């Protein structure tokens, strides 16, 4: 049974924090061991940890015979694949045979930038089960913390720019050989070259609650150019409406719904869902759970439903009617594309509130007093 999956990786580091090189991934039968703590790194791990090169670990993976589907998730910049910067999300779509044991488990590895040889990867090869023994999709949604960053033990952590990827290194495989073993990374040199650089003042991944990345694997459902009626599964789904006037329903799970072109109707259902109308005049219902609603262009109607929901506003796009904004239940507004609260004009119109950026009206909040929309109303 062929199943389409989307691997989505979000860099959770703060602004001026750490970056991720293209993130290698592979689906396998539970036997591919990326690394072992206390032992020397493989050539594949060494190359990805020192230079961000995925070709060697990719070759090791295919030669193992434990899996056949692998790839790399890069940053979202079109035409220039590269690192995933703080706040960015990269994705990659694959098609797997769910009944093939070689599709069952998921491994990943990525270099932490800038560094000599810091990286993230899962050491337990069966930590992320994507399909059960019967081929049923399980999915994945996990966060990698700063405390989980590893030191490959292959290169001395001197932070000399000529030896440090994304910090001045012009030739790969440079630096002083360490001949060590894989271990937990102790962080950058306090007051050293990296943390003193204005580009990386928030890159101390040993800081409390530092988050490196969020990994999600979705079951992916794509619509056609016509008018589609698409419903998700019990797990986490990515549903793309495509062209046409579509009806998308996430069902159970924490789903991601994208309307695409046309005048679409999006219903998140249960779970914490992400709903994006995209182009057209869309109707969006969050349903149960803590949802994120983004109308996109057009004249859109947004209803969060139960839970603490976030409504995203952006200049130069559409106009949203938000029907049930409720600060008391935890609802918040979010500003995209560099907008700040100080840029906004907030006006009462009868029982409603209109939010504008200059002459661009962004949204109207139904039955909400303008006096209640202060900076605390924004996420």
C-alpha cells in the first residue's frame, strides 16, 4: 500500500540562535544505527557533523540494506537549498510502501551551525515508529532540545573560523582531528568566538528550555484541480486542497489543512490544527483543540471554536472576519511578515473592532470592544 508522507522540520531556536544544515532522514526496518554514545562516529556522521554533508551517511544507509527511502530536508528558500534558519520550516514529501518493513522506522541527523562537529540525531533506531507491524500509519511529532545536542568527537571544538562551518570555513574537512567518541555536547566556549559574534548571541543551546527543532511526519492527502471533499485520518494529516472550491476536514489528530486556490471550507475537527485558507474567499473552523487559523488572501470568515486559538494577520493579504475571538478563553492574535503591535490602528465600529495597518484593513473582530485589544491580545 503506497502512502504519501510529508516530513516537516521547524527550527525552534530563537532569533540569532543555531541553524540546522540540510537534515538527513531515512526510513528503515529498525536496524539502522546512526551512532552509539561512547563510540567513534561513523564516516557518515563525521561528515554531517563537521560539514553538513549528507551524501556519505546516505550511502551508508543504502548499503546497509535496512531501508530504501531517504533524503534531506533543506531550508524553504526556493532555488537555494541550504540551512534551516531560526523560525523557518522545511519539508520533504516521500511515498512509501506501508506494508514494507523497511518503511517502519524513522532516523534523522543534522549538523548544528555554526560549530566544529555538533549535531543532532536519534541514537535509538526504534525511537520513531511511523507504521505499526500491520502497516497502519502512526506518524511522529517530537521536539529536539538543546540538552540533546551531541558532539561527534571527530574535531576539536576550537571555534577558529577557518575550521568552523558557517563561520568562515571555506573548505570542508578542515580542523584539528580529535579522535574522540560521540558524547553529549557541553556547549560553545563561554565568551568564545561564536557566542561573541552578533549573529549568534542566542546560540547557547545549553540554556534552560532551549529548543532546537520540531519534527513532524504527516499522512499527506492531495486534492485535484476540481472541487474536492477530503477527510483526514485518526492520525496527523497534511491535506492540500489544490485548485477548486474544496471542503477539507482534518478529523482526529493534529492536522495541517491548506485550502489552495478557490473558495474553500476548512474544518480542523479535534486536535490542535493549523488551517491556512491561502487564495480565495475561505470559511475556516478550528473546531476543538488549540488551533492556528490563517485566512490568506481574499475575504475570509474565521471561527476558532473551543480551545485557545491563534488568528494570524498579515498586511497586503486578505480581510478576515473573526467571529468568536475570546481573550478569556486564551485566544490570541498573531502578526506575520514583520508587523508589530505599534504599527496597528484599532478602531471600534459599533459592537465590533477593526484592526488596520495604514489604509489596509486586516480584520474585524465580531462583538469585541476596541478597548480590550491591547498588546496582551497578541501572541
